[in-house]
C-alpha cells in the first residue's frame, strides 16, 4: 500500500485563498500577526495589497472585517481558533452575527493537535461558542480536499461562516473524482448496521480506521463525516440512528457544546437514542507532540475503537 | 443631495431633533436621552450639511458612512434620520416597542440610513475603520464618520482601532468623541479618567482638533472643514458638550444617561424646547 498523503488543513486554507483570490477580486484576507502559522501568508505572497495584517488585535480585526463586508468586500479573518472564536467572541456575535455580515472566519490551530504550545492555545470550545450565534455556519473539514471545497462553499454562501482548520498534517481521505461538498450535508463514508460513528475534522480518518478494527471483532460500524456542524444534517443523523440504534460522536473538541451536543440536541427531540460522546472531557489540554496528545486523549483510532467496543 | 442651511436653520433643525429624542424616549419609557441630546447638534450637522447622503436612496454606493459607536444614543441618530426624511418622524414614538423597527440600539438590517449595527461599546469604531480601509482598497472617495462616547474610549478596542487607522493613514476617516464628561457611574474622571483624550489620539498618529464646542455650528463646521483638508492621517474631533443639552433638568446630570422622563418631566422638557424653538423663530 502506498503511503497516505498528509496535509494540514491550515495549508489547504492558504492554498484555497490564493485560488479564490483570482476568482473573487473583492476577497480580502485579514490576519493578526500569524500569517506564517495560519498560512494566509501564501495569499499575502500572491496578493499583497489584499492581505491586511491587523497586528495582535483580534477584536479590532473582526470589527474591521465587519466594516469591509458592509461595503461589499468578502473578508476572511484569520487567527488561531482560541483568539478568533474565543477572544473575539463578542465582536463576532455583535459586529458580524447580529447584522449577518458576509464575514468568513478562518480559524486555524483548533483543538489539542496544536501540540507543544499547550492548553492556552488549544481551543476545544470554539465550535460550542460559534454554534450559539444565530445564523452562523460552522464547518470543520476532515482533510485537504474538504478544506479547500469548504472555503469555496463559504464564499458562495452569503453570510457569516466559521471555518475550523488544524495545525497537524492529516491523511487525505476525500481524494476521489466524484467528491462533492454540499454545505449542511453529512457524508456516509462507510455503511454498517451495529453502530453509527459520527465524526468531524481530523477524527474522521481516525474513525474510519477504528471501524476497520471493529469489523475484525464483528462490529459493523457506519461512519458519517459531518463537516458542517451548523446547520446540522438532521435528516441523515436521524436516519442513521434509526438504522443502527447506538450512536457515537467523535470530535477534537470539548464534549460540551460541540458536534456531540449538536447530535444529542437533534436526537433527543426527534428519536431519543443512546449517544456516546467522544471528545475532550471537560478538561484543559497540555503540552506534547500532537500525535501523542491525540492518543492520550483517546481521539486516535485505537482510543475510538476501545470506547465504541465498550459502548 | 446637498442641503445648505444657515446657522439658524441648523439650530431649528437640531431643536426638532431634540424634541424627537425626548418624545421617543418618553414613549419608550426607556432609553438614553443624555448622550443623545449632547450629540444632537453633531447629528444634525452630519446629516444636513457634512455627509454625502440621499434619504431617498439610503444604500447608494458612494454615500458617506456614519457609524454610531456610542450606539446607546440611538434616539439621537434616529431623530436626525427622521428629520432628514429617512422615515416618518411619527415613527420615533415606536422606539423600543415590541415589533418596531426602531430597536434600542442601531440595527442596520431594518433601519433605513443606519450603516452599521452597533451598541456594544468599542466595536463601532472598528467597523468604521474597516469601511474607511475598504474605500482605500477600491479607490472610492466616500468618507467615514464615527461618533464615540467619552466613557466608551475606556474600551481597549478603541485604541486597537485607532492604532490601525493611524498606521494605515486613513484620511477618509473622522473619529468624533462626544466629551460630555459623564458616564453611568458618574464623572468620567472619577470613574476611570480617559484624559488627556486629544493627546492619546495624537500618539496614535491622528490629526486632532480639540475643544470644539459641540453646540456651536460655526465651530462644528470649522472642525469638519479642517478634517476634510487633512491628508495622510485620520482626524479625531474632540467635542466639548453638555450632557442633556437643551432640557434644563437633564443638563449635566449623570442620572439622565439612561432614564426616560415621566409625563410631567416630558411636558417640562418639551416646554423648554418649544421656548428655544420660538426664540429661534424670532431671529
């Protein structure tokens, strides 16, 4: 078997911005002194006049983006998820969400896979925060292909969008000619009848691997990739729950307020189902290599396999 | 759509704007009359003299923009917009009522003439900076105005935005501070002094025009003319104003920051303003 290609979705983001920059003249990119890390630096190289470095002032950056959007530009604001969704939460809510301005938030370095920087920079709360803002679309792509498609979909959608990207290089799983990104539509990646694993972001590839391990034990797991957490593909979630009974959610995010909560919100109202939420269990992260952290917090294939098997 | 008014006409219009403020807040039984009245002459000058706008085409692309960063003084903005013809003056009585488009704080989605939703202090100036930057990026000639409270500048975001505006030399941006000296908890220099205000903007590379009498149209005009002449840096105009200006019992009273007059107080306030109006008619 050939080596699986690995790319960090932040890299995909930077590359997609360049592509979209050629197509949309009114696309502008804002950063807060992290262009090298968020990969908007790639866009800066191609379109220096449309790359605005706001300095280390995320709240102001979001407000500037609101003003740009109010005057016809399509601004992408970038920082680490911690600062874009965390520090600037109220600016996103009041200056972008409330007036429903066409601002795209490209947040990188989400989750514990930030690695060595540790807990202060590992945002496991951004999905929860962004999901509560009325009208906000929340997307967490699973790989390079999906991340690039998500950027385009975000542009085509008129209104605020939160895009969540990672620092860690992750396997490319959607590299197929018939791949299509539909905002708000989940993707069934593996059929199964015993349990449904609903995953997002880098946990999708891990869940697929876990499903193969479960199969060897005679457990037939269905795997769904939810790239759009809001609006959630409720129809698909309900149908899968009906089909397999048990549901497991997997995300590199707190079990409070993220994909797991969104799925539970949906199922508790429509089809009460036993749900196991795999994620960060109401705790802060810590320093360490990303892969080791993902293993320690049980978000790799091995961890997912063990939890699903015991469920 | 230019409206060229003489000073007396501007004073008369501002007096009508003040009546609208008092009427709206009285009808809402809530709202912020103090800072609306202190800025009434500024609103009037902006919408009747300074800005390139058209009430019949509120969204025209090349219009000048205004962002009310001190969004709680929405009654002042709404009253000026109504006087200018964006919507009926009569509608001011629906302020803050359930189902009214005149929300407690400016709402760009539903109110004709409102260029940015605002109200959470410190945020409007950033949006205004973004609009000014946008004009520069696409070589458009519109200008952007934003009005801040003197208490509001305690918010750190104001200085993030100012640093950026100065750095980017946004000479199409005018930042105004309504320095009425009072905030909810008392005098601004007792609560947490933002003084010296002008020096702070100077330090952020603004052209600063200080001690402008916010109730003297000659002074207001001179300040805006100077801002228009200023190239290569944004302008900050620090207006010296009287909170509650025009209503005797509200003047210089922090207590009237966010309180509505009862029926009796409303009658007194309107009588004060009628008197001013009559005196202006003698001119």
